[in-house]
C-alpha cells in the first residue's frame, strides 16, 4: 500500500518504504524519441530488390507490425510512424542501429550471464537475431520496396482501452493544473459498488495527454479518503502527507500507469477483491504544469465480475529501505560508499555504484504480515522494476528457505541490464499459474540496483546543465527524478482463493 499513507506502526519499521508520493515513482514519459535524430530524403528512383535481398512488403513490414507499430503509428506515443514504406525507409539505418544495440523495441528484461529466468515473458516484442539480420540486409540492399501483393494485411492499431470493460468512472469534475511546477493531485472516486466484486482488468485513460505524466490507482476499502477530498473530490498529495494527520487506512495499490502502458489484463479466473463501498484513489502527476489551460478528466476503466475467482491477486511494492537489515529480515545491505553506517548513498562521480536491499517474506501473524500479506500458496505473476535517471541495471532474485526441483533454492526473477527510465512497464511470466515462482514465509528477496552518477550518463549531463551546476553531487533517496534515486521492485502476486 502507499507508504506515506500507511499506518504509523508500519512506517516506523521501514517496511517497503514507498510513500504515495514515492509511488509517484517519477514514471517518465516514454522515451518516444528513441528513433529521433534521423533524416531521410527522397531518392531519385525507388530502390529495387536484387537477387535474394529482403523487401519491405514481404520481409520488413511483418517485423514492424509485430514489434514496432504498436507505438510507431498514427496517434500513438512514438514521434513518427513506421506503417508506410517511405516512413520506414527514412529511418532504415537507425532501425538497424537501435535494434542491434538492444534499445529498440523497448523490452528491458532478458537473460544474461548472471540471470536466466525459468519462464519466457508475455508480450515479448524483442526481435530475434534473424529479424535484426533481415533489417540490416534490407538497409544494405538500399531498402527495396518489393511487390505490394506480398504485404501482410493492413496494420490495425490496438485500442488503448480495456477489453471487456464493465465499468468506467472519473472524477467529479475536470481539473486544470496551473503554475510552473509539477503537481501531484489525488482524486477520490466512488464506483458505486453495492456488493463485493472482483477486479480482473484495469486501465487508466488520460483526458489531457499534454499534462498527464503518470498515475497511481489504489482502492480504499474503508472509504476514509473521502474526508480528505475538497468540493471537487480531490486534494493535493505531492509529498505523501495526509492533511491534518488523518490516517486513510488500508489503501491497496492496483496499478501504476505511464504513457504506453498496457492495461492490467488478468487471465480468466484471477481477480482482486474490491469490497462493496470501496473508493478509488487516483493520484495523477501533472507535468509540466502551465503547459496548457485545457482541463483534464482522466477516466478509470474496470473489468469486474461478481463471481469469486480461483486465484486472488495482490500488488506489493518492495524497496527504498532506510535502515540496515534487522531482526525481521528486511532492510538495506552494506554497500560501497557508505559514510555513516549502512545507508543508501550514491557518491558523486561514481560510474557503477551498487545498492542492494533485502526483504524476507513474513510468516502469518508476524510483524508486517497484516500490512503486507503473502497468503498461502503465493506465486509471482510479474515484476515491475524501478529506479530514476541514474539507474541502469536492476536485478531481483529470491533465495528460498526450502527449495525443490520445481522451485530452485536460488532463482533469478528478473534482470534488466539496460534498464531505461523512459520505458517503465511490468513484465509478466508466460507460463501456467501452477508453475510460476513461489514465495513462502522465510524466502528472501534481494533487489540489486546499479547507478551511474557521472558525466558519462547523459541524464546527469542534462541535469547539471539545467541546474547550472558544474559537478555531480552525492545522491540519496527521494522523489525527484534528477537528484534523487530509488530502488524498488513491484511484485504482481497470485494466490489460491480461500
């Protein structure tokens, strides 16, 4: 649950120190300009295929439809389209460069020398070596167009909405962000549930893409957040502090949204209980404020069912620990650069600084188990990795108290060796639920985050220039994307419904 709105008893133990404002996660607009900087001019004659060289329609267009056009098409988040021959031809060399480098398509998790996951990933849009070779051969051959008769069926963009939506809700009235600074606003929405239902799908649909930077959606089963809302049903929540010290109660995070994010689309038979009378809290990060006076009315789409599912669903954010590992098995491990005992500190000019955090799954009834429950039979459905601009490598592993042939004692859950701040998303295992990685009491999760706080990091160079600074500084925990950092893993969990 968002930690800034956690009961004080939990906050004092530093369990999963992630405030509502920290749950702002500083999710950036996707780095849609990843193919920018290219230019293409009209050629005197259209290139022709020679011999066995690949052609656009027969060989390249199917690849682009599968892995690129979801973003690179009209009305989507990429800065240009790849749906037409002339579009792709203009950036052929750049497509080869970025796909060979592994920066396009943006899919951060992968097998490495130190991590091999047992399962593949859903929605894996990465290109195979053969597909990358096809793009390279097509570019070297002069980008021949080929016969339009060889083209696949026309590309149909995927709807940004939630398939099978049963309910759509939104704030009481539109909101207009103002001023020159980023703004964090929480909206309290009553979905009007008169009986318990189960959430099987969720999507956030911004009303004003110019200013909606990202959003966090949670449920408030106790309905206490209503007392915080003003006449328009909202209140400022940028610092994660509750006005007048009012405790909201047991907020449960449902999802974090950023432009380009797919809907939460759970399999049949999986759902999260939404008790009757629950309120929805939607926190929106508006950025940059003052860009436009146009109002925003962001909508929340839900797919609900009254039928109790076979599996329940939970979402836990773990990380950002203040204190060293203590008697309950969670906290920050010693690291290089610690100046005042064990601390999260990324020294100035460090190029490969590592911070590692540990979390031990609590047993039922133990401290933290109520606020962060792991029901019997919990399995990991997916992983969300998060750092800020200095982060470039994140790995999540588990050491089980009791291993087995099916669930090894040591297992790497996810590794993003080229993590990119601008392309944040959740990754779900492509496997039957019964084979997913398990989490049981006593199992130990480790989150390793690696940072580059030097001028070899282009984000650092940009930040120093904007701040009119000439040298790097030590970086600690914080919500700002530029001179603060985080180390967080979000776990999507499923468990047998009791």
